[in-house]
């Protein structure tokens, strides 16, 4: 009889967060099967793993994943991270975003049921929409405009969560949901349209920093290594069956303050260019309540924004 090897399936393996998660799992000696259709993922993020006996790459859509592609493995756990996640993608590839988070999530849940795998769904702070409760605890149901330009992502993630909760209730699958807040670091796409990469791009090209709206809107930025530590616990720790937990960093700053932080790091004055908000529903404030993460995962982000931005700048300068 053929030996079946235990493996962890990671979707979005060539993406920004997914590729860092794969690295961390391989570091822990797991065998990882990575899935990615490269719609926003980049092969360069996993190039260093291509000859590793601990990594198998399947290029394709999560929605099309077949049992027989996996049958020679025992899939212990699935981490579903595949999804374009930048606001510019909401207009560029909206159908793909809806599909991977709904049909894709359902497809993976069926696979998890077949293998009795643990299931981790990467949800988002966007499920809180433009929040009326601040900071945002997991118990807040959110304020999402179902027809707004961000809804293709927000509502798809919300329906993804609904599928996951259903499989937990109906089939007693060991499911976990993590709501990821703004995360940054090496391996983001420089042209991904988010504020940190747009600012870095502006600095590298000697252009003014693009600030949408009045720049008073806030976010709480988490360095990717901190987030991945939380993800690893969410995935590997026992006793989290059915839990939904926020992950990120709870240091909140405005976009104007982010510009000042960059000036401090570079020790130079940077010009700003104020532009109209591209999304009407752009959340005005966002900061995670991390009480649950601290209590259940002993999660604590440790990389300060200044340090994380320096590391990210160094990556892009290369
Ligand atoms: N933003 C900005 N300049 C940019 C890109 C974004 O001022 O070049 C603003 C955006 O309107 C939002 C915040 O920065 O209020 C964070 O945007 P991002 O796209 O990074 O992530 P979001 O949290 O909106 O998903």
C-alpha cells in the first residue's frame, strides 16, 4: 500500500501573506501543498521553495481543486488565504474576488469534510465595513453597504464566513476564522494600490505622497511577521474549534500621520498630493480589539511601525 503523507494545504500560497505562512510552516517541518492561480500572487514569492521536498505547488483556481489532486495525501489542515484583497482589485477583478471567497470556500470546505481537516478561513476587518463601533470587537456585526464598490470583497468574505460557520454547525468541522486587519511588509506588490505601497512607490520615484480624502481616516498597520505568528497559532493550536479572532496591530494612526512617520524615517520633508476618495465607503476609522487574540493565542504584535516600514522600504529598494 502507498504511504499517505500528512500535509497542510495553503491557498493563496504565492500571495503576500500566504507565502509568509508557507515559509513559517515549512520552517516547522510541515509538508505544504500550496495552491494559487497567480491572479495577484507572484511566483517570485515562492521561488525559493520550488525545489523543496516539503513543498508542492498546484497552479489553479481554488474553485477547481479536485479530490484526486490531493488523494495521495492526508490533509490535516487547510488555510484558505486565496483572495485579491486590495481596494484597486475590487474594481479590476470583482467576479474573481466573489468567486474565490464563496464558491472557493465551499469547495475547500467539502474537501475538509472529506479529509476531516481543520479549516482556517482568512477573513478581514472589511466585514465590519465602515464601522459604527470603534475599536472593532469580534462580536460587532458590521456596517457594510451591500451594493457599494467595496462590497464585492466585504460581502464575499461575509458569505465565506457564513459557509464556514455552517460547516461547523452542521458537520462539526473544526473551523477557525481569523479577521485580518491592515497588514504590510515584504512581498506586497508595489503596484497593489494600498497606502503603504503607494507611499513607498512615491518615495522611490520622487513623487508626492498620494493622500485620499483629507487623510484623517485611520488604520492600524500590522507587520506581516507579527500577523503570521498569530496565523500559525490559529492553525496549529488545539481548542480553537469554532472561534473567530481578530488579528493585526492595535496602534491606530491617521493617513496624515503615516506620511509624517515616513518623513521621520527618511529624515526629509515629503510633498503630499490630496486626491478624492476612490471609494465612497472608505472606512473612517479602523482598529482591532485584540483581547481575544491576546487571551486565547497569547498573541502580541511586537514590530513597531517605524521598524516595519524600514524593513519594507529596504525590501522595495532592492
Ligand atoms: N489611501 C491613501 N492613499 C493611497 C492609498 C490609500 O490615502 O495611495 C487611503 C485609503 O483611502 C484608506 C487608507 O489609505 O483610507 C488605507 O487604504 P488601503 O488601500 O491601504 O487599505 P484599506 O484599509 O482601505 O483596505
